[in-house]
C-alpha cells in the first residue's frame, strides 16, 4: 500500500491545472480555469479547475476530484498507475516501489509477457491464413479494423503454442489459460481454428482471449479464456480501451453481446461499443462504465435468448442504479445482429433505433406485464409479487418513486393502496446515520461544506470545538477534523481523505451539495460569520444545560467556580 502521507505530499507537489491542461485545453476565468467538460457532451463550459483548491468540478455532470482522480477518470488508469504517473512528473519516488520484486507481482508480470507473446503469434498466424482472412472479409471487416482490435487466428493443431512460444515453459502457458490437460495427461491448445479477439484491459495489457469459430458446425460459437490472476470476466469488458474516447464524445455506451459485434460496428464508424465476456452484465460492469458516461444502452437480439439476457442484465444492474444513471434496452428485429442490421439498413437507421431504446422503467414494466397480462386480479397479484423484490433492490430513490407511481396508475391504485401493499419504505438506522449530513441544509451543514471549500478560513481549534460539541454526523466531523490535521489545507487533499473513509454514494451526494456553490467565489467572510453565529448559539445551549444541572445541587455542594457561574447568569437575566 502507498502511504497516505505520500499521497498528500504528492498532491501538494503537483498542480491540477497543469495535469488537466495537458489533456483538456483550459481558459482562464477569474481565479479559476474553465473548459467544456471532458466527461460529458456540452457546448457551454461548466468544467472548472481551481488552482487554489487544487480541485476540478463539473457543474453539469458532477465530475470532481484531484489530479489523481482526473488521470483515473480521463485516462482509465488505476490508482497506482495515476500515482506513479504524477510522481514521475514531480520527481518523487513512490515508497512502495521496493515491493516490485514480490513473488505475486513477478508472476503477474510473467503472465502479461506470455499473453502479449501469444497475441503477437495469433496476429502473425492471421496474416498467413487465407481461410481466416476470407472469413473476416465475408463479415465485412477490413485489415485496418483487424489491426485496430489486434485480431488474430489460432491455427488448427494441438500444440502450436508449446512449439512456437519456446521462451515459456508449460507451467506458464497453463497459468495463462492457454493450454490444458486431457484425460490421458497430455497438454493441448485451448484455442484451435478460431478467430482470436484479445481482451485488453484499460492499461493496454492483454489479459485474456475470446475465440470465435470459423466453421459454423463447430461448438461452442464463442470460447473464452478461463479466469486467471490477470483475468476475471465479471469485471472486464471487451473493447473498452478502444471505445473510451467515443463514449465520452457520444455521451453514451452501447453494450452488445459479442466480440464480432464490437468490431463490426466499428467498421461502420460506431465506436462507443463494448461487449460482456460470455457472462451476464454485472454491477461491476455498470460501475466501470459509469466512469465514462451516465447513459448505458444494452443491445440484444429480439429472440427469446436475447430477452432472457436483457432481463438478467436488468436484475444484475439494480444495485448499481442511481438517479443520475440512464439505463436503456434495445431489441433488434428477428434474425439480425448489430452488424447485419447496420449493413442492411444503414448507420443512421441503427442510431435511430438506439435513440428509441426503452428506458429501464418502461422495459421493467413491459416485461412483467407481458408475462402477467393483468387480465385478472390474480395476475395483478403475481405482477406485484414479482416487482416488489426488484423495487427493494433499487437504491435510486427518485426513480423508485416514479416507478411505483406508474405501477399504481397501471393497476388503478392510489398512494394509500401502494403503501399498504409495499409498506412505507423507511431508511435503516445505519443509512440515516450515513446520510443525515446530506439531508439537512442547516447552518451546521453549510458550515462543513464551506470548511471544505475554504479550509484556511478560521482557526482550527475553534472549528474542532464546534464540531465536537455541536455536530452529530460523522461526515461533517471528518471534514473539519481532516482539514485540521493537514499541513497543506486544500480541497483536493480533504476530498482524497474523505474518499478513503466513506463509500461512493456518500461522496456522490456530498459532491451534489458542493455543486450548489459557485467555485469562483470567495466564501472566507461568509464562513467566518457563520462560525461566529454557530458558536454563539452553541454557547447559549451549553449555558442552559449547565444551569439545569446546577439546579439539582444544593448550594453548599457548589464549587466557587459554579457559584460564580450562577451569579453571572442572574446578572444576565
């Protein structure tokens, strides 16, 4: 682990303005810099970078963070990669670099080398195979697209990899999921006579393969690498590294079923496309895509298998939903996949279908009403029984409310009826504690928000005293106390510390509250005035509480200090 102290030093050394400006052209606007947001499509700049706070914030989509956050979100880096990148520019050495020689890291590095060598071998084999080239041409793919996606070919035969990858032993190939053992104890290639699609993560590392049959009689149609230390299919998406820029430009992502669909749509200049890896869409897939866009369109075949896959995707996405995320479902006509539909009807026709895709709520209700035609009261009950557990999993409160209202109208029920059927939804004690900072825009809440924006505005001792005595939520306390413990009191430093202590939902809502403040304004005077006002109220409450306690004591039991306090209180009256 990288020590937090080093992260804070790094954030103090680098300039977020310089980091962002290398990727996005910034313009000076008062004390800050502005640009059109790189994380969503807009014409009027709402993306602001503050040199004093070392913090960026978009008032349109809510993107925010430090220099580290920006590299993670914009370039798709991991946290460690972003830290190393910034450390190199700042002339700092990351403290944990001495651990690079650990056994686990060395093993993973070896696997990465094996996978890269294998990918080069498959690409070479493609260039030498007339059969494979003819198949790709038949599917409408050019050599340029094959090169862009590093498509290759696994030749026929049982031991091509062992014969050609002589720099690696059998154990390396087994660990990489490239060869396997039969019942007789002999090793053989996992992929044979297949078009090979390398699965490349956001770092640009080949972590697995997907193989597509050439002979339609062979099965299975698609065959994927097994899970390895490099590859966990529930977390990865095919084509994401190629699609990132287009996703941000188009402000949505299209999720399709197969590797060939991704490449084929790219051939038609539709590039904001990814595919799941032979598994249902998971909440981890959803959360990964949400780093790039807030609109996700699932594209499925219109047959029964496609409908079942869509329903699985809906259920798996429930816990990842929030009120800013727009999930949509697109079903193609029978006997069409994305490639065939575009070729037969044009890119424009396909785009219109995407625009007309069913929103999450509409698809949910459509699916369940088709399954339960609501022709009888019993069918309505079955409908309600099926929708209830789904609604319970949805954390997007506004969306959930609107869906409930739509269901009520569909079944001719009023609010009282719905409350009786589903019960009043109350937040758990834990959730109330977690979110109470965000539900009440009182003076105390505003004080904490302003402390985040202007951490040097008041004396820390005064702030700590106020928080300890007056504030009853953990997030508010954390803001003030963290600010007090930092030598360099910057918004970016405080936000980094908060993000390591609280879950993503809390930070997201905190960011929404920050969006109500104009980052170009100086809130120093307002914060000082607010602090004085709150201390005055706090002092009054403290005196009243103390007076109540002293009334319970006999006069003879009072100390000299307590007697003096009572005398002063009588004088004030």
